[in-house]
C-alpha cells in the first residue's frame, strides 16, 4: 500500500512540473511576439492618401449593374496593438468646401459604405469598399463627382491623425462610363424636339394615340423607355408642364386662344419600372369637366418626365404635348349645360312638403316656378315648381292640382295655371349642327297656343308658345305631346349665344315631366 502511494505521488509531481514548464514556455513566446513585433503604443489612424483631395484610381474600380465599387485605404503608423473598430461617415460640408473643376458633390445614398471598420491586431492598414450608384454617375455625366469621408471614435484608446482623418475623393464620370452605356429615360412617342411637335388629337386618331375618354376623365396612356442595360426597379414622376405650353403659345406653335389647364385638372401617377424591365406604361388623366369648362376652346396638355430615383431623363425626348380639339372629338357636348340628368339638383326646396323646388343651374321666368307655399304663420315661403322630387327627381311643370289644404298655412303649395312658363339654359356655341334631346316622362296635347315645347333660339331667352317659328333668332323646337325622346336639330352658321329649354302653357290638371336632356353635335371634319 505504501509503495502505491509513493509511486502515485511521484507521478503527480512529474505532471505538475511538466505543466509549469509548458506554461512558462508559452508565456515566453507570447511576450516575445508582443514585444518584438507590436509596439505597446496606441495606433494613430489616417487615410492612406497623399493629400486631402484625391482622384479615385480607375483601375481599382469594379463595375456592377447599378453601382461601382472601389477600395479606400486606412493606415496606421505602427501595427495595431489590439483589435479595435473605427467609425466612418460621409462629411458633405467638407466636400462642398472644396474647389474641384466641373465638380458635382454627392452624398448618401448616392454613395455608401460600412458604418465602421475593424482593424485587427498586428495590422498596419485596412481597406473598406465604397459604392457609388450608377444613377449618380449618369445624372452627373461629364462631371467630376466629389464626396468626403471622415474617421471618428476609434475604440480601445486608439488615436486619429487629425490632419488626415478625412479624405475627399473625386471620380471622373467620363472615365467610368461611355456615353452608349448610359441609362436615359424617355417617352416612346416623344420626338427629338418636343417644343416643335404637337400631337393634335381628333376622333379618328384617338385609338392610335392611346387616348380614350368617359364621363369622368380623358385618359392618355404613354410608354416610358429606359435606355441601356436594365437593373433594379425604380420610379420616376410625371409633371404637368405648363411652362412649355406658354412658350409654344408665345412662338405661335399653338393656336391663338388655346386654353392651358391647371394642375387641379389632372391626375398624374408615378411611373414604376420593375426590376430588370426596360419599359412601363403610364396613364395620365384629365378631368373632362375642365375641358368642357373651356368649350369650345382647344385645350393643350404637356407632360414631362421628372425626378427619377435613378439615372436621368433624355432632355430631347422627355415631353409629350397634346392639343385637344373638342369640336373634333366630342359629339356629346351635354357637359356644356348644367344639371341635365337624374338625380337633379335643387337650389332650394319647399320646406313644408319637400317635393317642389327650384332647379339648380337653370334659368326661369316667374311662370316657371308657380307653386306658392305658405309657412305655418301664413307667410309666403317662396315660389317652386321647376324641380319635382318625385320619380327620382325631374324637371317639371304642373298646373291645376289643388289639395284640400292648398294655400293654407303650412299646407300644400297652390298650383295655378301656367302661361308661357319657361325653364332654360343659355350657352355660347360655335358654328355647327346640333341636336337637343329631351327624355320626356309625361307630356300634354300641344298646338301653337297651348301645351309644351322643347325649343331653342339665338339670344338669352326662349320664345313664347305662340311666337312664330320664322324669326331670325328661332332655331328649332319640338312638341312635348307624349312620353319618350323629343328632339330637334338646328344649325348655326356662326358662333352664337343660344338659349334652349322648355316653354309651357298649361291649365287644369296638366303636367310635363322631363327626366333628362342631352346636347350632341356633328363633329368637325
């Protein structure tokens, strides 16, 4: 047993001795490496360039689809005595303060880099990559890009060389990309000189020019093209270019009197070019009421590509100019009139019953609103009758209906006979052939002394029922003697102010109800 313990003790002593010798050897090697190869002093960092402003070496540049990449060098006076980090960031004010011939200062995100760099123990230099977007190069093609980078906050008590903690780098864009490599945005339909070419829109060529319209809007679709190799997606804006239109007018390249719309009349969306796509379709909408508000004037439109997120626009093909001639496009010109269809609008309504009112947007004589309504205190509320709230609302004449409480305080309106009651509108129309059509729900027997007519005349009024149909100002009429469409045509040899609407002479229990009107025009050739 004693022999066993003695042997065991010897083994333990030998093992401990070996362990101590090993640790001592290892420690001696680490110290020797530290002392002989790495200074115990803190490192001093600086950018490894000869001056504050330096041109990037083109040979160091790697080109990608949508950016270029190149290394930037940081140096230490002595090998790093520890692994540490240092922050890097753009310094735009320093770049702006430099005088660089034909320079264009860029900042994030036109160029990017890591937020910090790790410097490893024992190293005397380190590089990090800076990326500059192809868009920045192309937008400033022909110039020298200028940007600045600064070092800050090194960790582990490391220091900066204050005289070289920042660097300004320049890139000659013409050395990086050739002109045929550039990405230019343009309208497919634009020509090389948009200030000289105006697309005149007429009914026959609407489809060919990707134009359509409905009751709400006038739609123009156009293709946007991207020249060069497609890369990651981006968007660009479409701007209404009233300045171009004003210049065209001043040069006589648009007809005198052409109307220029405001931005409020337009609905313009950004154009999105998807990843690796070279074209996209954009729709530009114009409020159709804004066109008819200027009828019969021609209306000019100009749309310009602007503010792309990437690349640049082709200044020679970035604008589309259109001339809308409503006399050659719109056969239905009902929008030059007001309040022409159900549900009709009323400017005021009888507070007692809520049925009879005054039609909004139309003109009347006293016989056009003959319903007299009285308040609970027997005061006259007013005269109503051109608007009837029944049957989904309608234009109306009514006579001879007497309720038991008619004319009494708070009772139903009285409905006296009507003599030459008139409901009409007045509008300026250019020369041409027109058709005025009324959709009649209920009519009456009509002759030259009584009944109701749909009628039009030159001037600011419509004639009485018994007026002759041959005077110079008379242009057309049709009897409202039953339900259905009641229309007439008339021709103007010159522009004129025309009044059109309805005249009625009714007695007893008679009524005329109209659910809508339209005004159409034969298109100019």
